[in-house]
C-alpha cells in the first residue's frame, strides 16, 4: 500500500451555502425583502421562472440540515447571514430583529454542539431592498459603508464569541459585474435598456466594487479596534472568485492577455486588500472609470486580510481578442482586448462539459492558480468554494442523479491538488469548503443541482445524500491526521 499523504488535523473541510439560496422564509419572523427577493420574483429573471421565496426551506429545517451535515463527517460549515433578517430595513438607525439574532445564535450553537465550526459570511449579495430604494445600495459608498459596518457590528456583537473564522463579503467581483454590468443578478442594472431602465455597464461595476472594498476595510478595522483584543485567535477575510486564465498558446500576446484577464476579472478587488490600492496596471487599463481611494482607506485596506478566501471553479484559455464585440456584450466591453475560450490551440476542450456551460473541470488550473496567488500575496489560502454540476444533472431522475460520479471525479482531482501542494510545502491551504451542501437556488439559473445532497423540489423538499457525500466523507477520514 502506498503511504497516504495527510492534511493536518486542524484543516477545515465541509460544505457551503448562502442565505438567499437556501433559507426561504423570506417574510417570516420579521425578515424583510432583499434585492434578490424582488429581483427573482420577476419570472423573466430566472431560467425556470422561480424565485428563492421558499428555496430549500433551510430556515425551518435547520436542525434536520445540521444532523445531515454531521452524518457527512464535516468539521466546518460555511453559510451566510441574511442582512434583512437581522436588520430588516438595513440602515444604521433601523431596529435589530431579535428573532433573526436568535435564529442564527441557536444555529451556530447547534453547529458547535455537533463539532462543526461555523464560518459565516456577513454579506453574500442579499442587500436589503430598503437600502437599494433609499440610495441605490452599493452605488452610494458613503451611505452603504456606514450601514454595512453597523450591520457587521451587530453580527460581531451577537455571534463574535462563537465564531473563529469570518468571511466579510462573498465575491465582490461577481456582485459588481453581474449585478451592474450584465444585469443578470440583482439589482439587475445594465446599459442594456431591454434589461434595465437605468445603469451604466462600464462605470457602475467599478463604483460598486470600490464600495464593497471600503465596506470590507472598515469592517476589519471595526473588528481590530473593538473585538480583536477579546478574541485574538479569530481570523477574518474577504472571498474573491478567481478562475484560472491559461495563455491560449506560447505567444507573447496570449501571455499578456492571460495576465490582463487575471487582473480585470479578479485581482482588481484583491490587490487593494494586500497593497492598499489598485495595481498601476489596472489603473492604466481602466483610466478614470476607476474610483480613487482616500489615504485613510488605503491604509485600512492594506493588510486587511488574515487569509485569502478563494472561490474557484474552473479555467479558461485566454487569447487576444480577434472577433468584434457585440453592442450589448457589455462584459466583453469591460475587457475589450481579451477573449476567454474553452477550446485550446490544439483544438481540444479545456475540460469535459459539465451541467452548466461555464464550469468545466480543470484540476491542473487549480494548482496553477494556488501557486500564482500564493506567490503574489504570500498568505494562507482558505478554499471557501469549489464545486461542479454533473452533465444534464438538472433533468435527471433521482435514482440516476444520486450516482454523481462526475462530481466525485472532480472532487478527487481538485482535493488531491491541495494535498500535493500542502505536502510539498508549496502553498499553505487551510480549508476546503465545497459548494454545495445541498441542491439550491442557483441565482439566475433558478434551481439547479450543485449539492452533494439531492433535494426533491417536487416533493416536500426531501433530502437524499448523493454518492459524492459518502465519497468525500471517506476521503477526509483517510486524509486528515487523527
Ligand atoms: C459562486 O459564484 C457563488 O458564490 C455561489 O453563490 C454560487 O451558487 C456558486 O458559485 C455556483 O455558481 O454569466 O457566464 O459568468 C461563482 C461565480 C459567477 C459562476 C456567475 C457562474 C454565471 C455564468 N459564478 N457565473 S456567467
């Protein structure tokens, strides 16, 4: 038997979800609406015409969910807090909802009782609708920062004694671009007037990204000044979505294009967290559409992460753009010089087709990315999301869907990259959190099947473990030091 390479016993592993994708109960116990409630209640905004009003009803089934998770052997769970459940109207002078606080406090206590470390995300895209109505949410930095920091303070005050790992904001790059350039996510803003009566796809994403970073920086500052002394072991970080961009071929043009892709799609919002400002490279490309940080903001941002929170799913080949950009292809207009493709210069696909067009398994890209990020930032990396959907999984009958070999292969290949990098002493990866605990509301895609648990959306939302849940349980039993 070859010796099995191990991960240290404090390595965190488990599953992730987000409040709007699973909780449902959107007007229960004092919760008020978020921008995702209003956005997805318009049936033209989701693939299946459905909203997350009920989702997987996890707000009501939380005990059952924790028991199931426990049976999967995890030692951590990443979930997000719903701002409008905690402060229904969202604002700094608005009342806190005691039922919201009680729900999350009980939830976290139950996790701990089961040996599962809570990893809450403070903000996973569900801005209170009242704040969007009052001042356009993250388009108004001065207002949103004050409201956000007060919300974070309420979270720290009420759950700070129970949590060791906080994620401040999930994927600010996706919130900015999908919500304010393409208009596919809430609040649905875009220059495309068939989608949105107002919005500017080329400027708003940068304004929103900027506000999100300042919210992160001031939240960290609040923690460090008000709570850190009391809870010195606690770690906090922002979560960035990063795909790997592989140069299409060995030409200089492809190399430059891949670098530009990394900067424009992702490093845009992580460089400031480490270096205190946008890169000169980004400034030269985006020019005066990029907002400017004050000196105070720069110093608060620099060094504001205790770890790099990474959501990673897939890779693309990147080449210099050769084809014209359509008048409403605003995403391409944000990155006009580069073109991502899934077919390589050798004519081969970068990875097998999965159940959604954007997520092909490319495990070697994961390894390259982890090396790249560590070499850039020299900090521990927490994988906060990684996952896949099997080909056609959304349309399979349950008996077939439960046998998710495609997902098993994906996890095996990705997790082994981590094990290798850690054992080589090459990259300090400290967690592997898988998306997702259960099939759920996949934003504009409607209900899909990203979970290791099959949810019967037609019959009482009953949960059935897929094969992958058992595979991963055994994998970590074998690979974690005892
Ligand atoms: C994460 O986003 C989210 O944090 C999580 O809530 C989500 O459920 C999970 O991944 C699975 O998708 O318009 O071609 O970009 C990952 C980044 C951005 C990937 C939006 C899918 C939509 C297709 N996602 N993207 S595209």
